[in-house]
């Protein structure tokens, strides 16, 4: 038998909390329809593209005394995209609801992400498998992947695989792109009268799949608590040794929700927020000025140490770099036909060729970057066409530029401090942590609820559990039509229907809190030390939600 750590053993026994409305049993649920819905924008275009699934009502569940056992069915589940703590509990909740509804029901897990349903790679999930993964981090129960499920050919293959397994419902656990694809697949199955339902679940540590209806994506809570623990520990080290400036890049892709939440949990000296940089049209030089000011001012107080939080996607929000990346994407799209580039012998030759292909002002920006960043910008895009920001050392770029600025200031006699820097990147450290109690409960409820939506014959919905700052028993469970969250956006040069990504609102309460405190946090040492996630103990510590959720709900 495989050896387990003491915490692994204990967490297997944790009983996730369900909202009271789901506790009466899945066969006793009644569904209440809300108003018919509209997409958040571009209603005409979206309604034309989703003729069969547009305009459906929101739904909520409550419990009745009558039990209704439906005939046995087979369901498939897919984990899509980056890992997020709690994914296993979504599957456990789904499995428990499905078996509770009818012990003859079966759950198939597609292996390695969306490609599993195209290639027909799956396992049947059993008590033994599910029980080994309850309340654990990671997606290793069936694996995940980033294949985009979007073409007619893929849909046909998926249909074929479902027919062979007699599957009548698929649950897709993913972020905004994966849930967009869930909506497309649901619509396609409806059009073909395939009799296969599709339900999405909101996953991503980035926290950018949220809106009026979805309060938070799962995984954000645990990941930010994990990073906040690490940042708090570094702050204590910095405050003890008083000799380093720590530049800490935090994962989160485009949106800065992760950096903002970690800042509110730890009170670092400088927190950069990409959305603010863009709104204020700050140049790279302006960003460097912001950090340098804090370094110089603190140095004048005898403090040659501090903490800078850098959101992962910052580089894409700096206007001159954003323009250069967009131009670079066009150049790279044709690069395989560029014999000069393909035959280039050295990296430096490649930079020169790229520079010559870019428009003049973008060429200038590209050339001004250190070689390390130049080559990171040339790396492959992800399947959705995004620059892989987790692989760009923005924190090191900023360190190099701050150092250069300080050297110049020293030569001019305007600065006399010491600057010793250290770079960190926290991302993968938090994506597979044991889910916090919040994520364990939320995810289990999302999965349980996803099956309830299936059992009522719904398709094209995302599982929704709301009222999340209240105790779990008071959470509200139901479903939101995926088309309600959509708008049209340009992707690869074409307008496409996509779920709207939520960026940090710089006129919202969460950013405002940072804004009101950042001057003080820059100069005084107001560091908070959140410590490790607590899984046991008083509810005020073990069940607490994020500051973001608390501020947004107030
Ligand atoms: P999702 O959007 O799929 O949830 O992924 C989140 C994320 O962790 C981002 O924060 C990060 O930029 C990216 O995945 C890293 O991707 P990869 O795991 O492919 O390195």
C-alpha cells in the first residue's frame, strides 16, 4: 500500500460542506427558473451563433419532500487547462451526486484533458479511485491538458466516443476559454439533436472567470493563500536581515487578481497592478520609476530592503510592449516561411531578423530589451495564441532596469543606498496545494450541483454556487447559461464569441483598498504574516474566504 503523509490521511477523511439546498439529496431537488437571460454584450451576434442555447433562464435549486429517481445514465468529465486546487473535489461531488441519484449511473473520466474525449482515452471512475483523491490537490486523478475543443471534426469525434460509451452528459471543468468551448459544444450537440448535455465548472487560480453570476473561480482561494504564506515568510526574512529587495512575480496570466489578493493579505512595499499600468498608460520607464522611488525613499530612512509584487502578465499591459507583442505575434505567425530566420545560426542573428521585420517603433522597443527577454518573447504561444507569460522573467527585467537607474542616480549623487536584489516566481507552488476548506467545500458543491443540472436535462449551463461569504449552508446553488457571460472578441484576426475575462477593476473596492494603503505600506513596515493554510481549528481561521471576495461582497 502507498505511504501517505499524516495530512494526506487526515484530509481524506474531511467531509466537505454542502449548501443546505443540496443536502436533502439530489433526487429531492426542485428547480426554479429565473428570468430569461441575455449575453453581457453583442446580443444580436451571440443569439445568432447560439440559436439553440441562447436566452435560457438562470436556475436555482431547493429541496422538496418528493423523491424522483431517474433512469441510469453515463456521464463523462474533463479537466481542462492549468491545475487549480479543488479539481478532485469537483469530480468527487459529481460522482457522489451521480451515485446517490442512481447507483447504476456511471462516471467516465477523460484522460489528459479535452484530447481524451477526442481520442477516446478514458477510465471509469470507481469508489476506490475517488476515495483516494478526496480533498487532495492536483489534477492527477485523470490529468489535464490544453487542447482546444472547438472544431467540427473534434466535435464529431467526441460524439462518436460518447455514443460508444452511451454517455449523455459531459462536465467540462475549465477557465474562460474551456467554458467558451463548452458552450460551443453544447450548441453543436443541440443542433445535431445528439442528446448529449454539456455543463461547465468555473476553474482557474487566476480568478478571472467571474462576473455578476460567478463570484469566484475555484482554486483562487487556495493558490493566493499559498502565495501569501510564502510572501509573508519572505517579508519576515527581509525584515530580519534587512539586506535584500525581493522582486516576486506572481502567477495569474493577464489579470492581476492574484497579485492584488496577495498584497491585501501581506501588505508589501510595492504592488504593481497591470490593469492600472494600462489605464494610466504607464511606460516601462514609468513602472521602473515607481519602484525606484520606493527604493530611494526607503533607503533614505536607512531601509535598504523591501518587497515588490509583480503580476505575471504585467509586460503585456505596458502600452509600448503590448503594441510590440501584437506586431511580434503577426511576424511569428509567418516565421516558418522565413528562410533567413529558420537558417539563423545564433540567437543574436534571430533578434536582428525579428527587429527588421517589426514596425520601426516596435523594433526599437524590442531592441531595448535584454537578450534574455528577447528570446523569451520568441517562445511558442499557447494553443489559445497567448504569450506564455509565466515563462517571461519580468521580475528580472525590472531588477535590471531599477539597478541601472540607481547606478545612474548614484553617479549623479542623487542616491547613496545599497541595492541587493533577489528574484522569485510563485506560480506552480500554489496550483496543486491541498485545497483550503473553502475550496474543498466550494468544489465539492460545484461538482454535486453540476450533476443536479444534468439530472434536470439542462445543457449549456455553468455550475454556479453563490453567496460565498456566508457559511456554506447558506450558499445558493443553481445554473447560469454560458451564453449569458459571452461577448464578441477578436481572436486570431476574427471576431469570435467568448466568455468575457474579468480583469481587475481599477474603480472597484478591491483595488481601492490597495490604493488607499499603498503609500503607508511603501514606507512603514506594515507586513502581515498570514502563515500556512489552516485545515483544522477555529472557523475564523480555517474557513475564511479571500479579501477580494469579502470586499466585493460588501
Ligand atoms: P488556466 O487559465 O488554464 O487556469 O491556467 C492558469 C495558469 O496557471 C496561469 O496562471 C499561467 O499563466 C498558466 O496557467 C501557465 O501555464 P502552464 O501550466 O501551461 O505552464
